[in-house]
C-alpha cells in the first residue's frame, strides 16, 4: 500500500476537492457551514455562484439539530450563533412559558433550532403550539403556523431587517396569531396580534406588563428581560400564576398533607 506524504495529500485534496464538491452538493453546504459565513448571507452570495437548490424535504434531511439555517425560496440561509445575552433571554422565556403550558396542559413550547414551515422554512427562537393544533407538529418541523412566535433580535442590521421585515410579513401572512419581538440591545419589546393577515401592535416598551392573548393567563413583566441576572423559573411562575393558584394546583397534584410538608420545609 502506498503511503502519501502530507504534501502529497494536500496536493491531492486541492486537485480533487472541486470535483468532489460538484458531485456532492451536500458536501459543499457542509463545508460552507463549517467555514462560518457572514450572518444572514445566503450561500449563493457568500460563494459568488449559485448554490444547489433543494426542496424543503431535502433541507430537513440535510440539516441536523445543530444547524443554524433556514430554508428560503429553495436556498439555505446560514446564521451565526446567538450571543450569550440572546441565549439567556431565550432560555428564560422557554423555561417559564414551558412550565406554565405544561402545568395547565395547554400545548407545547419549543425553542430553536426547530423549524416552522410556512411559505418558507423559518427557525423562530421560541414558539408555542396550542393543544388543538398539535396535529401540525411533525418529528422534524411544525407544518403550519404556531399560535405564538418569539424572535430575539441579534446585534447588527441583518437580524433587524429579517425579524422586523421579512419574518414580520411572513408570520402575518402565514397566520401566526401573536408575534413577540424582543431587542436586548435597545432594551425594547414589542408584541403584535394578528388581524386580517396584518399585525397590529398590542403593547411595546422597556417596562410594563404584557398579557398574552394566544397563551391565555400568561403575562410577562418586560423589565425582567433586561436584568443582569434573570429571575429563576420557580419564582417567576409563582408570581405569574399567583400564590393561591399555585398552592391549589400543588394540593390537587400531591395531596393536602404533602403540600403541608413542603410548606413546613420551605419555612425551615
């Protein structure tokens, strides 16, 4: 068996890689993902030539759970990883909303990366699907609109343009009843509700309380989002549900004697 030197291997790869890429479009997409192109830039723009077009089914087969990408008009759009602040807010909202939804058996809360297929395949930061619409939920994506979508704006003009422009229009036209747009850099949150395929502002600001319509009973104190250390899930849920409601539901779930034991331990 012939053993190639390091230089010979480099030369072989240099000579053969273009042919391999042409023969295997999936390889080209993987290489471009690994290189880490500019956020919001399509593969075609990044490489300077047309990228392989693919169906949404092909995109789902290609993308794995760590792929930061969306499917737009048959092309793959790659994005950079979220900032620490962005991820902290996403984790906080996901944990609180998921606990609220599961406690009341209202549906399902999912966080990125998980696809929502409308006209295009988008990947919201967070989405809520009500129990009556769980038939839309597939193994790899949501086939149709969520009942509530949250997008958290990343630094830079691409994210602002995408979340306030393209996605704003697509989500409205696709029938998403409620859209939250959170901008950590500006310390500003906007909440929209759908009316005849157009979004109407329901609330906006740096502070104050927003009460969701799509997620009945859930409310959010906007200033929570800007705290250096975000509130913990249990304390937040306790405030949202109200002390009496929490105690009543705990008593139903565990029994009154078990609840009394918990309260004694809490006091200690």
